[in-house]
């Protein structure tokens, strides 16, 4: 069976831990918990190539690129970059993180998750900006860790990209 390391990257409070909890355990907690360091979970998924175990690294929020521990990224097969759709500035952090990852590790499979799509009334990320990202080659999914919308699909899509 294949095993692939996946890292979730993004600013503080974009929902990385909640997305993982929804995907791995099918739960959402209303209480905000800050990730300190790294938390690792696993879940098996089925891809076109068969069963694959995703080893999911939940890294603490990365607003300061100087604090990104490159050692935590080594050995990754793919990345989920998480943006909070109610806080457009979190996209800038993701774009800087992506540049760092590509510079240090090369082009690896990646998905951009626009999280908190359940908060449509508070959504501030411009649709035109999202279309620009798609045109630039980003695979984009709108997710909600709270409702579970597109969460399993996002992890599954990344898994497929990594096993090709």
C-alpha cells in the first residue's frame, strides 16, 4: 500500500486543524484550538491506483515565513494550502508559502482550499482573484470544515494527483 505525506499550510485560524478533524474523524468543534508545532493524523483513501494512506501533517499557522520549519516539509508528496475566505489577507500568506515550498522542494502536487464557504454572508475573497489563481494553474476547492462540504473531495483530489 502506498503512503503519502501531506502538509497543510496557511495562516493562523484558517481552519487547517478543523479540516483534518472533519476528514479523519468526521467531527467539527466550535472551540478554536491553536496548533503548536505539528500534529500528525492518518487516513486511508482509495485512488485509481488502489489504497493510499495519507499521513497528514497539521503545521502551526505560518504568518511569519521565517518560522517555517523546512524540516517539517521534507518528504512531503503534496500540499493543501488553506485560505479563510472571510479574510483575504490569508491568501497572500499562502502565495508566499507556496513560493517558499516551490523554491525549497520544487513543484509538487498542491491544492488551494478556500475554507469557511459556509460563511457566505461574510465572504470577502473576490471571485475574480480566484479565477486568476485557476488561470495560473492552481487547483481550487471551496471547503467548509464545519459542514464537511468538499473536504473529503479535496483530500481525495490531492491523493489522486500524488499517485499519478
